[in-house]
C-alpha cells in the first residue's frame, strides 16, 4: 500500500472520530462544505468544458471552494435544530457525525487530488493511489491526473493513467462479473499450427474479435470463459483495415452479450479483460482519445495475412498500458459493464494499447450477414491508402 493511501485513510478515520465526538450539530456545516465542493466541481460541465481538461481544473477549484463556503453557511443555520435532535440520542448523533465528517474528508481528498497531481514530487503517488482511484470510479474528478513520465511528442496528450496488471480480486466487481460471463478465448488452426486470442459476446450468438486472430484460419473455435469444450465458430465479418472480425457461434445464441457504450469519453476508468499468454487477465484501465492522427510505425503482427499494418489515417482508440499476445480481441469495459473499445495491438515503446473504436464495431454488426472468406496462408498484409482508410471508417 502506498504512503499516500495510508495518509488519506488516516485522515478519513481521524475525521470520523472527530465527527463522533463533535456530534451532528458541528458535523452538518462540514458536510455542507463537502457537498458544495462536489457541486462547484461540476461547474465546468455547465460551461461546456470537458472534465478531463486543464481549463476544467482551473475553473473547478475556486468554484468548489466558493460553493463549499456557501453551502456550509446554509448548513450552519440548520445546526441548532440538528443538535437538538441529536441530543435526544448521543449514540445516533455520534454515529451521524462520524459518517458525515468521515465522508466529507473523503470528498475533499477526491476533489483536490487533480491539483495535487500537478506537484511533481507527489505526482506519481497520486497516480497510483488505489484509494483515490476508487473515489474516481464513483465520480469523475475535474482536471487530468498527470503522468510523471512525459508523453511521446507524436501521441495525443492526456491518454490517462497506467493500468494495473493482473488483479484476480477484480472479479468481485459487479461490472467485471457481468463482462466475464461474455468473455471468450478463441483458438484457430492456421498454416499447420495453432493460434489463440480473445473475444467478447455481443449477443445473438455473435462474438467480436480481431481480424488478425482469425486470419488464414482453417478452423475457428471459442471457449466461453476460456474453459469447457470448444464451440465451432463461423467468420461472418472480416475487416482488415480496422483489424475487426465477427464470428457466429450457434451454441452461444442464448448467451448474454455486452452492450457497446454510446459515447466513450477520454479518461473514463474501466477494466480490460482478455487472455494474454493464454491465461485470463483483468486489469484496471483508463481510456484515451479516439483519433486518426497517431504517428506510429507499421505494426508487427504475427498473423498479418490480409490485415493492415499501417497507421496512416487509421482510426483507433488509445488505452494506457500494454496488452500481451493473446489478449487481442478482448474488451475494455466501463464501470457499468459496457464495452468502451476492443483491443487489437500493444505498442510497447509508447506504453499504450490500440483498440478498435465502438463506431467501427457497431457498423460491422449492422452490416454482417452470412459466412465470409478469410485470407489464406501466404497472403500479404493489406496496404490501404490513406484515402481507403478514410473511406472505410466512414462506411
């Protein structure tokens, strides 16, 4: 556990103890200040500013302080009445005071974490704080939580914080449990050897994965949850430009599917699921921008027959952190269990993972019909021109 987590936790506990002693009457203005801080921090949204921008932080901090003061003053007027009610039961008053002041301390820590991340000496600790990350999962803070390490000049800024690698305990999260029921491992036979990847059930027997996972495959099968008997799958969509494939699995027709998020926003926290290295892995993740302006070298994919390796004018969604081989086709979900993007490649030198945007997946699911052919062994990688890439994403 980080020192900053211990400090934040200690402050919350100390605040709760103070609240239990002070009682409900004195706790009410403190809670009013915390409520005002939350309301003030939402002011950038009313002004049409995204919460993950630097401008939002400049607006939100003074607004939070002013709103906190105003609401605290209003709560002060209610304090005598609250104190009289609490006097009837010291136990109830002490419990209510502890709850209000402890929660207020947590809110203040959450609200000022983005400002603390501007301080170089503590920036990394704030980024990796598990306690603050839990707060952020409940309510998005105003302002970016900055990285200690500079971003490459040819990548969009504010990609987000680095995800944590395998965390088995994340299976207790309700959103992860729902998504886990729709996660599949994909196994293929191609060019006299096997290959495996990841995918997710979209409902009605359709599985979403990457084109390079099924490229040149003679046989495709899926294992729900990575276990059990392999189920035969048919390729019904193959898009080499966006590295997207759709499979139809008759025996999964009744299996629950994951929903595509309508408008994924940069900095949205979530979880990335898949089978990198053949083993199920769940990582905390944070969404980056969706862009066609990444200046990257051609990709290096093992299965590249009929798949585009170029990044010119290619529309991709960025996720912070590296996805290992075998994780291709896995979903990144939000805290409600909705898919934010579908992983297709990791760029180790830039510490990012690239993913297929939801708009591409949604369009493919509308247009997919029956079985389609996949490239054969020995077929060259696809080399679309920028114009073809633009036309494909606008289809």
